[in-house]
C-alpha cells in the first residue's frame, strides 16, 4: 500500500472501480435502450451524473454489488 494516500482514498478508489465494473456488466447484459427524444443510451446513462430531463435523470439510483472472494457475483440497480 502506498503511504502517500490515506486508507479512505484507497477505499474510495476500490468502490469507484466496482461501480465501473458493474456499469460494464450492466451494459454488456442489456441491449441499448435509446431515449427517443434525446438519443441517449439509457442503460449507460444510469452511471452518469444525472440530467435536467426527469425521464433520463438517474441520480437517485443505487448500485448494489454482491461479491465472493473479490469476484462480483451479482449487480443490482435500484
């Protein structure tokens, strides 16, 4: 472990990498769903910062990841 960064920074990076992995899994598991008005891929947009348009604003969604021995078993988006 690099002593230049506090443990909380490492934990934050670990969580971000798991969210990125879950995003890749979700995009790979589902076909693209394109919003007819904006042309945005809805599945990919779930992991963005949000939107001013309510129909594509997912800023209140939560991602749950279940792991076993550091392997991702289940990803859920609620």
